């Protein structure tokens, strides 16, 4: 996989870690920091590149620690993420910006809304992973997902072989496609997306790049998602509007209303007949328009 220099940039942070990132669009225009899903990478920028260029947005997608080009950060918590974002924004000369994130990127949006509201214009949590602090909703979450989170947090020695098996399954695109389609929890809309469109090659490249350092970064991130986020959603500054959306076939849609009940300034949308992945792919322009 050959990447142009805009998709493989790095910044050495003040503490010495490397932060990898990709960017498209025109610097100086409206800026959006996009936070990729769990186990993915900065290459998700390819899913928003066309709209960024069409509307002359400046879009930046950083790799999170231990994924893609970014150095693993020992003992990282969710609360640490906003400092990396600020340092990257300052490096790029960006004062105000929007943030949006899909799946595992969603909690990273929420922490920015909590910690750096003065730098944000708007936020978008797309098919976002939910917080375990929303206990009543968490109990409704599919058992398989709850089990994965529990193993990552409390018995990581059992979780590592599972992640290594997934990594081995990513050796070829067709092998990974078959592995993905075997998932009985995969929403029908996502199954259709994978089987009938040209989506999967880009999705595969995002995952391969995200896991190029191995599974350490992803396992640590699962621990983060399986723990308290470290702040209350009610504490998000009310001047920051947060757009929360998900597809109705996605288990993460269970968290849309609880998020709406907790976040002070929120707009929500449930997309009919959409899954975890298909929501953002089939409604990219509407979602980015809502955030920008």
C-alpha cells in the first residue's frame, strides 16, 4: 500500500511520542478533526475525502496511540486524548475546529467536548460506543460485546489470543471479509455494504494500518471503553452542541437516547434500516453537514 505524504504525516509531541495523522482539503478553511473507530486508523480519511474537497473543508484524522503511526502510550486514559488533539491543532495553526468520531472515536469526541470546549465549534458522535456509567442501558447491550469488554478490562490474558486471531485473519482481504461476515451480530445493512459495494477494500486497509504495530494499542483501548470515562456527560459545556446519531440496526443505537438525556446541548438522529458501518457510509454528507 503506497500512501501520499498527506496521508502519512507525523508530529513529535512534547513528551516525545509520535502522533501520526492524515489531512485533506484546504488549510485555513473550516476544520474538522475526525476520530477513527477502534482498531482502525487515519486512513478513514478516505471515506470523507470527497466531501471535504467538495465543500473545501480541512479534515484531519489522527492515529490514536498504538495504532497506525502513533506511539503506544502506557497507562493512557480517555482524558489524555484532548491534549494530543490540542497539540496537533496548534501545530497546524488551527484555533477553532469541529470534532467527529465513529464507534470507538465517539468517546474521544465526548472527552474533547468536556475538556476543550473553548476550541470547538461543534461535535459529532456517530454510532458511538457507550459508557459503562450508563448502567441500565449497558445491561441491554449484546452479551457478546459486554463479554469482550469484561475480558479486556479484567482478564486481558484471555483477550490477547482473541485479538491475535483477528490479526491473523487480516493477512488477506478476502480472508478478513469472510471473517467479518461470519459475525452473527453483524447488522444486515452492514452485511449488504460489505457484499455488494466497493466499501470493503478501504475498510480493510484502515484495519491493516491500524494494527500494523500489533494488538497492544487496541487491547488497551478496549480497557478504556470498558471503564468509566472519567467524567460525567452532564458536565459537558452547554455552549457546545453535540450531534449524536446511529443506525437502528446497530446495538450502539441503544445509547443515543441516554446520551441525549445526559448531554446538555444535543441533537440526535436514528437512521432507518442502517447498521454500524453503513450509517456513516450511506449518510456521510448529511452527518458532516450536521457537524460543520
